[in-house]
């Protein structure tokens, strides 16, 4: 799996072997079973993780409705990044929707990589840019697009969502109730 992570980084930056060795030595593999919490509300995020396998959901549980506001997939980064940056407690959960394998680097180890490698800061910046761009795209679509358009875009851009995520989570993610999503699906199919 380390090869996948290295390929990902090499698609973004040129890494010499020494920098890769420093960075990869800090990565720790961790497995999470389906439906387990990777980060709980009230806990401080200590890791920036790369998803080898699985799907992670960002959610805020409510008594009457579980609000899903993000997903992360294989070959991408995941983190309660606001909590990670500020080292303050998280206001949401990160949940494994499927069995997940994550390669994680701790807050302290990432800062050590920043200080001891020539591309450390660039690696961190690229990871943050990836997370930020996904967040901005989601916010813009919630503001500009209809629920039907948001669902069609999900089918086109992220078909793995449709195949692997319960409809109640998809409905919440696009900002509607499950009943409304059922109506939209009937119109489309």
C-alpha cells in the first residue's frame, strides 16, 4: 500500500528517496470496522489520514435526524481537519461506513516531517488543498444547484456514493430528506 501513497504524492510533488523514507516511517496503519467511529464529537483530532480502503462519513448526530455533511474515499485524505489544526475538540464524528484501512500520521509527526524534509511543507499543503477544494465544491453546489441536480452530479462524479452509501446518508449529504430523494430517484429512473 505504501506504493499507492507514494504514487499519490509523486503525482503532486517530486520526492527524493530520503524525504519519502522520513515521511513513510511516520505512517501508521489502522483498521476500522464498518460503523465504527474514527473521531468522536468532543475528541481532538490527532491524525491526518490517507484512505487505503473504505469510505468515511462526516456527520453530526441529532435526536431526530443524523446530518451527513461529507464523505471521503479511497486514495484521498481524511481528517477532522479543523480540530487537527487547532487541536481543539471536534464538533462532529468521522465514521467508517465500510471497513476502512487508514494510513495515519500524527500531528507531532507531521510537524517533524515539515521541519526535516525538503518537501514536507508542500506535502502538507497539497493534502490541505485537496480537503479544501472538496469542501468548497460541496458548499457551492448546496448554494447554487437544485437537489435533483446535486443528486445527478453525484451519480456522474462519484458513482461509488450511490453504490456503497445508504440512501438516508446520501439524502442528508445533498440537503434533503430521504423521502425527497426517493421522489427524485423515481423521476430519474
